[in-house]
């Protein structure tokens, strides 16, 4: 609404428009329980965890302050350092491969192929499974006695060796295969929805100008799908940070501690080792890593747009 139209509306009604704070009061009142729940459960629980990470709590939380002892012990523990490096490796590979595979599958389905609904269902079906089921299924598939290795060797390739879950050097890639298999279908559907939202005239104009299909995707389509890619990145990143049940179902952190991840470290110390202070310190470091990534992204995404 322009300034002239806004002034004419005020003159016609003889009253000022309510400020943004007082617009839709019933909707704001209805959101109060959700806001209070978020404040008490999430914000309150987070602050409670951070406070008790500076204590020597064992089986039960106690306010016996030990300063930064828990954090010093945390970063001196090889198990924690291995879990951080594993999560970084898994996270980088998962972000790149899941986005790439999901977009390629969406681009292929967007070509109006036959049996598109059947392919879409097949690709999306793994996402309907829990990570526990996915982990157990891929544990069987990658089992050298009756899985993929045994199958290929039965075809005549006796020298074929593929046993990632029992090899400490490549065990994270065995987990990565299962994670990508489950998550790529959801990213494919999100990308496909974004591709279907692009005007067909853009493709016609690109063909008229003689721009190839690949160049059209790279220079025109992908930049237009920036919000879709951001949504996909947020979903993938949230799954990476919470990586736990897939590891427990597939390797349980083994061989040894070669597939340990931060979430499993937190759970083990809080509920098995009965060292709440150490678990709180580890979970606080996970929160700090999320904040370090989230704040710059939020500033670039919203602050930069506001300044522009």
C-alpha cells in the first residue's frame, strides 16, 4: 500500500491503524502457551544444563562447583576428540553427497519421466524407516559373511573385499552409506517441489537463447532455488548433530571407539558412566558448536537482506 493510499484510508476511517504489536491480538494470545512452553522447557533446560556443566555432578545433579574441570577433562579425553573428528567427517560428506544426490534425482524426475510416482515412492520410502531399522538393515547388508561381500564373491570375484563396519579406518563411510540412503529421498522431494515451482517460461527462454541444460541449472535454476537449498541444509544439519541411533544400531561405536559420535558420548556418560557433569559439559560443547554455525548464517541470511 502506498503512502497516498494509506493516508486516504486513514482519512476515510477517521482512525489510525493499530501498531504491529496490537494487530491480531487473538492469535498472539493463542501463542502464549507455546511461547511459555518453549521458554520453560527449551531455554530453561538449556540454562540448567549449562549451569550444571560447571559442577561435579555424578549420579544426581548437585551444585558443587568445580569450575572448568569438566571441560578440561573433556578435551583431554581421546574418545571425545575422536567423536568430534568422526562427526566432522560424517557431516561434511553427508551435506555434500545428500544435497548432490537429492538434487540429481529431483532433476531427473522433473523431466516428466514415465512411472514418476513409482520412482518417487521408492526413493522416499527409506525416510519412512527409523534410523534403528536403517542401521540394522545396513548392518546385515554390509556383513561380510552373508551381505554384499559374500554375494559378490559368490558371483566369482573371490578377491572382492568390502567390510567397512569392521575396519576402523573406513567405518564412518559405512555409516555414511546408510545415512545417505535414508535421507536422500526427503531432499529429493524438497528439491523436486522447488523445481516444479519454477516457471516453464524460464526453460523456454533458455532454450531460445541456446543455453544448455546443465548451464541453465547452474546459472539460473539453482540460484532461484536458494531458499530450498537453505531448508535442505538445515534439515540435513539437524540430523547430523543428532546422529546417535544409527551408530548404536549399526556399530555401537565400534570397532573399539572408531565410530564414536558426540551424542553417544553424552548419553553414555549421563546414563551409563553416571557422570552427569561430564555429560552436561559435552552437551554444552555441542550447543556451542551449533551456535557458532547458526549465528553467522542467521546474520548473513537476515541481517544482510535487511541491510540490502
